[in-house]
C-alpha cells in the first residue's frame, strides 16, 4: 500500500500548498536518499522556480525534514511562488566523499526530470545550503562534470545561496587554519587525509567561467567561514563569474539559517534581492 501511494504521488500533481514527503531520487536507495517537496498555494498556475535546499550537520548529522532547517524559509519561499525541494544525502561515517555530493547531484537530476509534473520549472533551479549543506551546494554549483555524470544539466542552475559554509578549500582549512581538533577530525572523517580527495571535494578548485551567480553569507564571528567565503568568491570572480559576499553581524551559525524567511531579517533581505524579490 505504501508503495502504491508513493507511485501515485510521483505520477499525479500534488494539491496546492501540499508537502510531498519521502520521495526516493535513486532506485534502491537508503532512507537518506529521499526528498520532500513543498508546494506553494496556486501551484497549478504557471511554472514555478525551484529552490533545492541542502541541510547541514558536518556531513554526519541532520536530515532534510528538520523543522529548524525547513521553516520559516519554506513558508516564505512558497509565498513568493517558489517550490522548495529539501533533499537528504548519505552521511559519514557510513560514507565519505564523493558519496555526499554524488547524492546531491542525483537529487538535482531527479528534480530536473520530474518537477514539471508539479508545475515547477526545471530550467530555473536555485541551490540553497547551510553549513555542510553550503559546501555541497557550492560543489554542485561548480563541479559541472559530476553534475552531468549524474544526468543533470548545469545550465538549469540559476544561482547558488550559501549560508555560513566553509570547506570551500579543504586543503587550505586543514593546512593550519583550524583551531579546534574536533573540527579538523570532522573534515578528515568526511574527506580523508588524501590531498587529492580533499582537492576534489573543494569547490574553489572547480570554479570556472560556467558557474552560476553565487551569494555567500557568513556570520562575522566565524573566521573560517569568513575567509573561505572570500576565497571562493575571489575564485569565481577570477573566471568572470558573479559572487557577492555578505557579512552578517548579530547572527550565530544556527540563526543565520533558522531566521531565513522572517520579516525584516537581514539574511532574508539579501536572499530576496538575489532572487529578484521584493525585500
């Protein structure tokens, strides 16, 4: 019965304002290789741009349905006419790089191939990630070869929004910029001690002229996020791309994501401007 209901959800368009949960984006995948779709009211009217949201958790924690991650940002984006797709991915220690980003790229490919049946525009995709999810959003937005291998069209990604991420240059982080042993170990667990693996997992080493526009937001109290955001923006701009870095005072690593969507919030205003919305 559960499989029948899932099949119906995949075939038929959902009702306006509905949330479709636990949709697998790969055959025979794990419980983490699924996604949730948040539909706006009046979803059947026209084609809606799509935000693909990627949760954080140090590549080893978190899930796509965490209330503190999906709300209030999904309500706000739905009101603005966006479909939001919150995706899961396999986690460390069960997997290491490149499994996380392979899952993200597979989910993007699924969205491109299937979101039209829910009145989403497969050619207007935006990536939104927080923390480790920001790293994965940045990597998906720069590693075109991996996207294409997964069956996705990189040209459909119209923008990438990063919330207080780091890991954009993993070898650089591990070269001495970290002050906490636990943080260093987190990177080694996810990306190994192999410099080649670390470089392959670093968005800064994939940036080129094909990359979409980037909005990089970071809190002012995190030195690694500040430096890494600036470095990735410089790499993108070096190749002629657009990258805007926004330092956000008065926020923590958690509230920069949890407050997105609240009225008057500075992060919400910055994201609204990036998406071409009224702040």
